[in-house]
C-alpha cells in the first residue's frame, strides 16, 4: 500500500510518473501483439467464457453490515486497510456461514495521543464531530434458502475491536472450526463451542497465548511440522500507533495517509500448537522473524510489512511452505526445512521482486496449480501502476509472466488488495479474480488514470498460461466500482459453482452469486483428517479428468485478510465423472478413489474414505 512516494508530491512528479506508465504500457503491449490470438484449449473441457453471470444478492440475502474504519479526519493509516471475510461452517450443517471482520471508532485516548504525537505540530487537524457508535464483527448463519441470519450476539462475537483479518481452522481437533481474528493492538482466538441449536464462541486468546501486540493483518492455520495439530502464522505490518503517525502531504496543506516507506516493518509471528489449547511463539527459533547466518548470507531480521499469506508446497516435498506478500519490501518465501525451521528464499526463488527487479506494494496473495503442470504458481495483488504479479514455476525458479499477459496489462491501472485463483465456470482451469480499490480519494483524484472505487477484474484461463479479462461481460455486479479489500469464495447454495464475497473499506460487503457456472459438471469434496488435523488443512487432492490432472490444496488464509471455504470444488467441464481421485493427507497416508460420478458432494475421512454422498443442488437457481 503506497499512498505517497514522497512527503510532498507536485504536478511535475505526477506527469513524469504517468509518462513512464504510458511508455511501459506501449512497450509491454507491443511485445505481446504477436500472441493476440489465444491457442486452442489442449483438452476437451468446455470453454464457457461469457456464459457465467455474477449477481449481487447482498440485499435479498438479508446481509446488513457497514464496515467502520474509524475515519475521523485525522488520516490515520489503518483507516485505509479495510478488513476481511471468512467462510466458516460453524455449525456443521454443510452450508457455509459468513464471518465479516469489523473495526471501530478511534477512542478519545487514541485521538489525544495523536494530537501530542509526532505529527500534530504539522497537521493542525481537528477531529470531525460525529456520534460514536458501537461496531462489531458479524456472524451470519446460512439459512439454506439464499438468506442469512445475524447470530453475532447469540454466538458471543459482539466484541468491539480494531479488526483486520480472519482465519478458520479446528486447532484442537474437536470437530468444530474455530476463528482467529487479527487486528491493530491485539488478536482474538474464538473457540467454537456451538451446540446443535445454539451458536457459541468463547474468547480463549489469553489462555492460548495468542493475544499478541502490534499490528496483525492476514493469518493462516498450517500444520508446519505435520504432527496433526494446526499451528498459526500471523502477518505483521508496521510499527505504528496514533502518536507515531507521520504527517505527509501532496501540497503541505492537506494531510494524506502515510506511505509505508516512512514506517518500520514488524516481524511476522509463528505459533506452534503444543496441545491442550496452548501455543508457543517460535518465530525466532523457526526463522520467521530472524534468519541465521549461512555461508551465502549474513544473519538478518525479517521486518516485512506483511499483508498477505498463503501456504503452498512449491518444491513438492510434501511439507508446507509459506509465501508472504510484503508492502514495498521484497516478498518472502519460507522453505520448510522439515525440522521445525524455515529458510527464507524469496530472492533465490524469484518471487521477491517484480519483473523490473524492484519491490512492489504487495497486498493479497494466493497459490495454485493453474496450468495442470503439477507446479504451483503464485499470484500477488500490487499497488496502482505495478500490475498483478503472476509467478510461474519454470524449473527451479519462478518467473513473473504477468507483464506479457493480459493479467499484467489489464491490471496496471488498478490497485489490487484481495486476489484469488478459482474455477468460476467449472471448466477445469483455474481463473483469477481481483478485488480493487484505491487507498486515498485525494491520490485517486490527482491520478490521470486512477479512481478511488475500481471494478473487480476477472481473468478467464484459456489454457497454456493465457488469460482473457471478462469482468465486463460477467454481470453488472462485476462492473460496479468498489473500494474493495477482502475477497473470498464459497459455494453458498451447494449448486456446484463458486460464489464470491467482497468487502469494502468503510462500506457494505457484496455477496455475488454465481449464475451459470454449474452448466459444467463438478465435484465437491469435504475432507476430515483423523491422524492429520481435523480440518485436513494441507491435504492435496489430485483429480484425473480425461487427459488432465487437476490439483488443489486444502488451506487456510490466502487472498487479503480473508479465508475461502475449506471444502474443495473441482470443475469437470463436460465430463460426467472423474476417472480417479488421489488424496495426499498431511500425516502421509494416501487415499485412492476410482470412477467417481460428477455432480455430487463427497464427505471423505482419512480413516474411512467416503462416509457420505449428497447430490449438488444444480437446479437451485
């Protein structure tokens, strides 16, 4: 996130900046014109681009929520960040519920600390007079009929906080998914104690050892040592308080939000699950906050200004690695050493920088096998003028292929926070969805091609690493400009295609129903570990469809401050069955299934294989 690049930006600076942008666009476009005609798809999965429409069903679904970022006229940095969303089946009824993270008003004490802090003598700002209001996160129960009910208070989640992100995982293996919520000032762990008729979460943060301090952003549950218990990775952004907020301006008269260059990063944290509901901070020992000296490099402290995290297995050794998107400093890739430690190899692997060799303003991140190669690619949302990063594994290194693709060209004028891979049309190929929106209205107004509210981008995967941006052809909901931040997907109506929810900064969320994605066939897999963690996080599934092998990993985190559903949906195109399904469980066991008919939900446990089958509601719309 980069509102300014200097303390004062003048008109000449902006003209020069956009001149460089236009030159870059000309060069990139010229280099790719000979590749304009997309290749034939190299299998018989159907090409369904344009046949899927996304419909905004927020109002008919009964979702009433407004994000409170605390804006009060002082231009305090966290106000720009927004918050995330998590899909969680908290009551185990098979339907995904929704958890929306919220922030709050700044307190009188915090405002006074700003007035007496580092920036007050320059700013001369007076807080806006507005009524205080109580704002909390929101838990919405899926009523299975397209509507949701607010159960926040009944569940014990009406807690006021300056919340940021959320992650879902069953950390104590009791069969109920728990909630971890990040924020500025402290974090929260809510233990799921829901009974059949009553939602209930209990705050166990202090007793678990996860309260933390500072400014936490995205988080992900990951069993990094494969002991059957979920551990927790928590991104940290900057060392910031209202008292230390730095005054920056375009014209010396009007304060703007502080860019990350002027702040000091905070080290991210790794918490090891030691059992009995307790966690131990192993950040230093595991190499997350500090890297020891080696023959190739000196010891170093890692203060990454981290905003997004995703688990992956980039070197295919069956041990979870961790990729982190950083803001204006190089991205991190933590290689799992299989002994409780990690080595940070972002530079060596090729994902630390953009194609031009500079660090970018990374926000959201996701990883997936997008080309059926068996190798995971990495997607990173970046700042305006920097384009999406799409790092494809080529041999032992990643190469950013976005600049020579519409993924880069069409995203250059957008500022992307949430981003994810998903097969929205069930053709068997993972597509890309990006949630966009600027950080500051003043910056957007001064940018010739910039807008504060920006429409989402939807890139359809047409095979062989080629993409086509189809957002304007996929329903009016995707054409609507938003100040978007969080992004997650789930099949909310169990009709076989993936719906999405976008959060906005200081505004309402948008639940977009997928209409038409289920014209192709699909399989939905709900996995449960026994020797592995109950959430099956880290399990990798391979589905053989015709000549292609589709691969997905069950994971927490990804995107920006958000969590998509844990069940996996595989689009099969026009194929009516999967020839084979192979599940690699985190504990090391492998499950093999053959000749599985399409359009059903499979409930699979590590010990008993398929324990239940249900049909998909393909006619629900």
